[in-house]
């Protein structure tokens, strides 16, 4: 308007327009549209596996973290208490003995791993009760602590294996990261298989050279030990052999347990992938569309079709869908069938008033 004519503008204090919260910036809209079809790349790059993938190989001492230290502390406390207890009742333990402290540590390890050769046996009420106590506590220690530590070590080796398989490609390639996530269980099985083969070979060589066993008897002893079968007719009887057994039995039994678990996981994953392929390749029929029509309006939208396919793949179940739909209805205050920031604000406000 004309200021010289004495007329003032209708908006005397007109300033910059306030930002509209309902209108998202273009960058956010792009992210929103992208996340409807695929996960955002930024979330993948923020993962710890990506950062560790870019790092160079480290020594075993560099890989130590607070979890490893805590596991080492638990193991040290367990072996210390077990050694002390079994040393105090060493005269109540019968069998092939070498040195008191060494035999106590060896007996403690054989008990916690449930190998139980029978070369050392509790021969009194006190020693039998101690054995029962330490076998349960040892199994809990292996199951809760040592297995997780083994998982971390194997995970580090998986990263090195993927790097070795892609030496000619860039380390930060997203294709390599995707392959590592897709074939993680397969790589774990490969690494654990190699570790078990190394442990079996090292145990067999040690028994033939130090314990002076025949090659067949040494392999038989290794297999009965690593599977915690422990018949007892063959075992570590020399001082050097029992020192070796303290470390070797722990590593071999845990690695075999991890391998069996990884193999079962790989089998389950293979069956799941086969089911997914079958669901995606089979022809869609009118009965499928009728089952996918959640709101019974005679038309199947993209969201309904995706939910139906995920349900067929076994990734979600009808109970999950019902719970999610209940939450959606609670947030949809105006019953428009869509959610907006105002709906969420009103729903949260009503929840606070009810409280």
C-alpha cells in the first residue's frame, strides 16, 4: 500500500512467515519416501560392523574389550575357588595324580566342561558335593560368558575372511557389507570348522608326541574329549599333558558347541530362504487377494499386499498384525484412516489426561 497517502499496511508487524510443521522440508520428504521402500543408507553406515570392517587386522590383545576382561575375571575366580576347594580335599580324590595344584585345576576344568574322564574321581561325600556344585556353576559360566566371548572372536575372524575374499575390491564397498550380512552364518560355520580341525589336529599331535599314544588312540581320545563323551580309558596323564589339557579342553568343547549352534542356525536360515523363494515365485490367485484384503473393501493396496506376503513368509503372524492395527486405531483420533502429527499429538495429550 501507499505509505505517502497516510495509509498503513494491514499487517503492521509483518515478519517472516513461521515454519509450517505439517510441511516437511524436501530433504526429509525424500528420506520419508525412501524409507518406505528400503532402509536408509545412513543407518547402515552407522553400524559397528561397518566401522570394524574398515579397521585393519588387530592382535588378540588389541581385540580385548571390557567383556573379555569380565569373562577372564569370572574364569579366574571360578578356577581359583575350584582349585582351592579340590586341593583341600585332594586326599579324598582317587585316581592318577601328578602334582596337587595341577591336578586340582585339571579336575576343575574336566568337571566344568562335563568331560569327566574318570582318571580322577571324587571318593568322599564332601568331594562329590563339591563336584556337583562346580559342574553346574561351570556349565553356567560356559553358557553365559565364554560362549559370548567366542562369538566376538569368531565375528572378528568373519570380517578378516570377507576382506580376504575381496582383496581386489574397495574395503568400504556396500556390496561387500551386504554379502557379509547375508552370508554371516555361512562364514561362521566355515571359520568354526577350520578352528575345530586345527584343535583336533593339535590335540592328536600332542597326544602322540607327549603322551606317547598311538595315532588312532590319540584321535579317539581327542574325539571323546571334544564331544565331552569322556569314556576315561584314554586321557591326559602326564604333567605336561594336563597343562595342555587345561587350555585345550576349554577351547575345543566351546568351539564344537558354537559350531553345532551355527550349523543349526544355517539350516534354519536355508529353510527360511527356500520358503521366501517359494512365496515370491508362485502365482498369485484370487484367493490370495481375498486373504490379503484386510479392510474388506474389495481392493488390495500395496501395504496390504506386503503384509500378506510377509505373513506367508513366516516373518509376521496375525497376532502381530492385530496388535499393530490396535495401536494405529488408538493413534488415529479423527478416524480418517491416516496418521498425521496432529493425530499423534492429540492421542498423546489424551493419554496424559487419563493418567
